[in-house]
């Protein structure tokens, strides 16, 4: 073949003159189709198809010995992607039915007309090229999906434990994309024992050990399918797991014991696995992840490594403490929302004293508590409207920073940065801070003011409820959504009236008012004069 678009053709006909005529027609037509072989019967056609592997086979149905139908069935086994075109003098329904079952792409009736032959072969070549391009694109997408699969699985899992997925159908579609056949119903936390920390070399070994543990948990999950593994802090992994079979509690504990035994055998590492309660719906997974993380950390803190600890089993040990923890965490989240750095430092110190006074300072337990604060703070700031990719980036940034904190002072500074970033990341509008969601809404309005924009449609685009978006917009922009759209349109209309000779009706259309009369009323209320009078005033002012 001279180029990638040229196709090879095998001509199969028991009449020599027919084969020669077809070859001559193609040479004169100058189509990028080259005859690479000629066969005079079905058996020879099958042999040559296997040897030459042509793109297109032009195959006579009626031949001595093995007929065309039988040969086509055999060739289809060898070359499933090749195109077969039947030559026949018989326009009979039975042949058509059998040909369709074989996968023949077209028919040519004898005697063959020159232009019809050229057209059919040209269309067949183009169809094959399209199919190959589609197959190539599909293969490329599959390779990209396989490469991105670990990230996509983590992204799905983080979205579930943050409560970002509200549409179950969308979650199920994403789960199928990452080859998760069953949605998770329970969470488990894997907490590493504290060791290998201090100098740089030890920290490097610790990082390697943490990575090996994550790979190990993923391998164990492969034996207990339908699970995800999420690294969320320096010493803890969160797993999400689902199961369709009976004895789910027993299977979950078997999974946890497998993780403990494998970590001990392969890594000589002690881990504690914390189990959450089973969920009735994916909306409960954020709380389940918190339960699993709490059970893992407190299980390691109270009971030591190589234990499976259900969150219910800790109630008699830390029931009172949990009330204190929850109250202090709520207080810390509230002060983070204020963005006041000094208050953040003060409340954080009170948080430490009330929780850890008298039992020593366990940095890993503090980090576990701050991780729950990070998740809760992100959700409470109304960041559901931000793009999921941005959410993942922000969470990973602060989760990673927290994992690297080696002292209480560093954690305090981390909290201050979280407060400042969470409250001031999106710039200002009218002297007020604008969240990413409202900022995106403003950009969308400026790009689409010429057409109908409803509060409901815009809320859906930025993933906020209409009520929440309406309140946030007015609070942060200083006017209601409809007032802002009207003001923007009036400003655009003023510019058109002043700088162009467009009729008032055309101006109305260009700024998003299909009804000129309604536009005139809105403009009159806003400016005190109708559009035509406004244009006259501007023209007179320039003339003066």
C-alpha cells in the first residue's frame, strides 16, 4: 500500500473476464484501492484471504465447489473487520437474509455497471476508514481511561466522603466508568502504628511504607471486590466498600483481618482497622468515613495495633470525650468561617487544652481531628458549587500540608492559612468577598446576557440550589440575581443606543429582550426616559 488510506482488494469470481474487467475499471477510476489478488473459487478465496489479509473482498456467490456464502462465512472467521461485497446474478431474498447474518456490507448485481462498482467500492473504503478511526479513538480513550483510573477512583471516593454526589444515577454512571460494580455501603479506616519518624531518612522510609500500605490495601480489596482506597492523611487510609452477598458484617471483618495480617506479613507493620456502621444511602457515606477514621485512630490510641475496632465498640471508652470533641470541632469550624486569624489561634489552643489535657499530646490524633474539621469546613462554606476538580485540588493541598505538620505550632499555622484561603480565595466584587460559585455565575451572566437566563437554570449549572444561590448572590454582590441581569442589560443597551444606529427593537434583541415593548418599559423605569428619547439626548449632547 502506498499510503494509510489506500485499501487492498481481493476479487473472487470463477470467470476470468469478470476479474480482469473489475481490475481494469479500478485502474481507470484511479481510486485508492489496489487489487492484490484474484481467486477463481471459494476455497482459493479463503486461502488467499488468510495470506493477503485484504481490506475488501469482492466475492461472487455462485461458484463451483465452495460457493460464495460458504467462503464468506470462513473468511469472516479469519478477517472479522474486512468488508465483504457480494457479486450475484440472483436477486433473491434468501441470499440477502444469509448475507446479512454473515455481515456482508453490500451487493452488486451482474452484469456489473462501471459507475455502480466504483461508487460501492468508494463508499466501502470510506466506511472502513471511519470505522478504523473510531476504533483508534476508542482504543486511545480506553488507554487514557486505564491510565487515569487510579485518579478517577480516588476522585469518586473523595466525592462520596465529602457528600458531593447528590444524584445517585450520576454516581452509578461514574462507578461503572471506574469499574466499580456495586456502590459502597460502609467505610473502614486503616491506621498505621507510629514509628520511623524523626530524621529525614526515617521520614522517607515512612513515606515509602505508607505508599506500600496503600498498594497492599488495594490488592486486598481486589480479593474483596467493589472497594475504593483513599489516602487522606499521613497515617490513615479510608476504604469504601460494598457487597451484594449475605453476611456483610462478617465479610467486612474478614476484609479487615486480611489487611492486618497482610500488613504484618509483607511489611512487618502493625495497623488498626476501624469500621463504620453500614449505610442505607450514599448520602450517609461522609458520616461513615468519619466513623471509620475515628474508630481507626482511637482504636490505635486506646487498644494498639493489629485490632479490628467497630465504632460502636468505642462508645463506652470515649462517649464523654466525643461530646467534647464534637462541640470543640463545631466551635473551631465557626471561627474558621469568620476568617479571623487571631480567633483561630485562640480557639485552636482551647481545643487542644480541653481535649488532650492530662493525657499527653498525640500529634496523629490531633491530625485526625483536624482532618474532620477540614472536611466539615469545606462543606460548610458552600463550596458545593465549585468545580469538582477544584474541590479535589484544594482538599489535596490542605490534606497534604496537614500530613507534613510535625508540631502543634505548624498545625496552628495550617489552620490560619485554611481560614484565610477559605474566606478570601475568590477576589472581591462591590467590596465583598465573592465565592468561586458566584464568581462563575457572574462570568456566565456576562457571557449569556443576550438570551434568557433563569435563576433555576444558572443554579443547576453551578451546582447550587436556587434558594442557596439566591441568598449567596445577594449577600456577596449586593443585589438580587434579576436586578443584576437587568442592570447589565441596561448598560449594554445604553452603549448600543449611543454608539450605533440600530433600531430600538434590534437593540432589545441584542441585550436579551425579545419583546421591544417590554424592553422599553424596563429601560424607562431604569433610566427615566424611553430608549428612543435616551438616544436623542445622547445625540444632542454630542452635537452641543
